[in-house]
């Protein structure tokens, strides 16, 4: 076990990844502020690109489901999903149709988590009659208020959500900074620390994060899409299906887990080095497989060949989790126990 495991993970992966998420959310907010008053087709493309950057940045940190990301309901504020009862859609529709003014980013933070994060933002951007489709039809010099009855309100809401995401991102950056209490204690565990007393406890947290992240990707993101067979596949169960970013998000998530693992600098005994290589290889195959599936999920689930490739992705995730749980964890004396998904 490297004595610098915590600082390896914080400096080598967690800090820069949190910073990247905050920066991409801020960039999206800036672009929406500029685009909403003067929408255009070219501008709509830049909004899509910026949203995709936020989705990828989020996907690279969502598996770090401990400490700052779960405190103050930050995970749910960013990503209230899955949402089988459609709470986000109902609440967003109610907010847009209400008589009250659209809340700004600061005020939005006191609203339901269902209207604060990426699923709500994706819905207002990409729903049928969403602001990207409507804004792309604007003619030069056309006033935004003439596009549709609720364009201005929906665009103001999208701007507020992106601003809220940037604010939550800033909280995560601070919490994981060298001055932040969590980042400091994770990086430098001490016997009298209330959070982490040794590199062993840091390793337990990191390995559990990998295991839980792989389980979330397999059980929650992918298997409900695949169903019990090709004819039962349902694309709308995938994350980010409206924006066509499902497999991009999944690729970014697995790639993030691979890079998080690599940043740790885990030291295996001579007869266990194969675990390191096998885990790296399985995660890399998972990334490559998702990146090869470039179409929207609706198209992927309608083709038998692409459906088979999605089932291969599920198998790769399952294999990687098995290596983490059954090989890596015992190699470092870690018992996984309960995780963040228990009870979901």
C-alpha cells in the first residue's frame, strides 16, 4: 500500500476532475447567458457542445460517491437520476408554467433537487419543442420573445440550472482543495483524524468507490436498457438519452474510473501484479467499446449487432467489478461491505 495513496488520488485525479466539472458548468452558463437573448442555429450547436462537456466531466466524477459529493445532497442536486416516477419532468413543467418568476441560480438552490441538475437541464434543452430546437430556427435579429410562448422563461431556467451546477462544482473544488478539510484528511490520514486514520482506510474508500461505480454503470445505467433481450430493450431508460449522449457519458465514466485507479499507484506483491494488468485491460476494453458506439441509444437498441455490443459492454463492466471485489480488495485487506447503492 503506497503511504501517499490519498495524495496520489487527490492530486492525480480528484482535484483536477472536480475543477474540470466546475469549469465546464461555468462555460455552459456563460454561453447560455450570451445565446438566450440572441438565439441562432450556430449558437445552439455551441450550447450542445458545452452541455456535452459538462456531461462528460460529471461522468468522470459521479463514481466518487463519498465525502463532499454526498454531503449537502450534492449528488442529487447535480444528478437526480434514475427517476422512474418522472418527478423531474413534472416539477420542471410546473415551474415553467407557474406564475412566479423563474428563480436565479442562487434561489434555485433552495428548490427541490429534481429541478436543480443535469436531468432537468437536459429536459429543457432537448425535449420536444426544447429551447435548442426552437432557438436554432431563429432568424437573424429575431427577438427571442417571438420564438415561442415560453422560450424566454425556459432559457432563463436553463441558465439558472447551469449556474447552480457551477456553484455546486465550486463547493466540490473547495472541499477537495489542500485547504479543504476533506481533501486534507484524505490526502494525509492520521491516527487522530475523524475521517481517515491510515492509508488502509483511504484504500477502502477508493476501492469501494470503484466497485460502486462499476455496479451503478452495470445495474442502473445499462441493464434496464437491455432488458431481458433484444425485443425488450428500452432506450429511454438510459442516462442522457434525450441529448444522444448516453454512450459518451458511459465511456467517460469508465475512463474516469480507469484513470482514478491508475492515479493511486497501487503496489501489488509479485504474485498479484496480474490483478493490476487485468483490471486496467478490462476497464480499457470497456472504454473502447462504449466509444465505438457513437449513435444515440435509440438507434443502438434497434440494431441487433449494436445491441450485442451493448451486452458486451455490460459483461466488461461485470468482469471489472469482479476483479475489484474478488481480487483487488482482498489484495489490500479491504472488506467492501455496504455501498451507496444499497437500498436504492
